[in-house]
C-alpha cells in the first residue's frame, strides 16, 4: 500500500473530529470567526514546536523559503481561512453530515482548478463524474420543506457557503502542494512540517490581528473555551500535517478523492453525536456524490 493512502485516511479522520468540535464551539460560545481562529491559535505553537524539535533531533536544516513558497503559502492559508469560515457558518444552516458533503465538492473543484491553473487534462470519464456531482448538489441544495423551483435553491445561503468552501479548499490544496514542492529535494515529511509551520503561523497572525481590530471580545472567548479549543488545535495540527504530507507525496486530486471517506465519518457523527435526522433526499444526494467521486478516481 502506498504511504499516501493511510496518511490521507488519517487526515480525513482528524478533520472530521475537528469539525465536530468546531460545530460545538460555534453553537455554544464562539462566533464563526472565533471558532475558526481557535483552530489556528492552539495549533500554531504545536506546529512551530514540532519544527524546532525536528531541526534539533535530526541533521536536517531549514530549506530556503523562496518568494514563490510564500506566494503559495499565503494564497493557500488565506483560502483555507475563508473556506473554514464558510464551513462553520454552514453548520448553522444545515446538519453536520450535509455540511461536510457540500464542502466535499472540493474534490470536483480541485480537478477543475488543476485544469485551469496547472493545465491538467480532464478525461471524458472525469467530465461525466463532474456532471454526476452536479446532480448530487441539486439534491443537497434544497432546504428540507422548502418550496419553489429547484434552481432557486442553488442560490440559498447553504448552497453558496458549501460551494464557496469547496472552491476555496481546492485552491488551498493546490497551493499547499505547490509550496511544499518549492522546498526542494528533502524528505517529504519534513517539507510538510515546514510548510505547515509557515502557513499556520501566517494564519494565526492574520486572523489574530483582524480580531484584535474588529472583535476583541471574541479573542477572550477563544481563551475562555480553551478546554475544548485546545483539542480543536490538536486535531487540526494532526490533520493538517497528514494533509500536507499526502500532498507532498501525491497529486492533490488523488488525495482529495480518497479523502471522501470523511463523508461516511461525518454521517456517523451526525447521527451518533449530534442526534440529527438525515432525510432520504440528503442520503440520496450524499450517495450520488459518493458515486461521482468514485467515478472520478477511476477516471483519473
């Protein structure tokens, strides 16, 4: 088994737990921005400490951080901040499993971004998978009990947040892979760790400064919820390292496609932990999206 496969499954598992914690924080104490910042505030010190320990315990040295590295890191970090805000806000609109499913359109969108930015070709089979995924989005976009034509539900808040997060996560995935590859020919795990430490530090500083300017009370709230937020940071650190490691080892489209295992994990979380009801329409939409993802994997 290729190393990127278990690493990706681990990343999806950590990410599911982290989103569960962020959902709890956003519905109890923190705003959307606060729940997002908690992720970076409590993972940044751990990421930097991990890098320092790696430098002291190995013969490796910090590679040159080129201008292109920082371009990729800033684009990826900013995209991830905005995408996470969209996802946490989406949790307030729909249930946990459907929120994650909307986010998972990032797989299809990563293939599109790869074609537009990197010139990756899309096969006929992949195009068919994209069409199937759009049908799944049509099923998921309609709010339970909502009236009106189907196309009107594509413009509701839940649909906009979900699809927007998918686009942003697609850009962050491609950017993180680009940043890690800019570090040259060093061990993949070390490239992932350096990229992670740089990106999460940027995210911590940028969001911290923004909240200090716009909402200082939210900074206090993040500290007051530290008993839960620290686990958000820990799961975020583990999940992000696994994602970065996988991106370093394999094409982002493959990684994100396999990461769809998060759909099943989020479904179990929605039912077992949040006691939410999943409608037949939502199950059908998630199943159809899962089939489109499988088709995409086979077509790549």
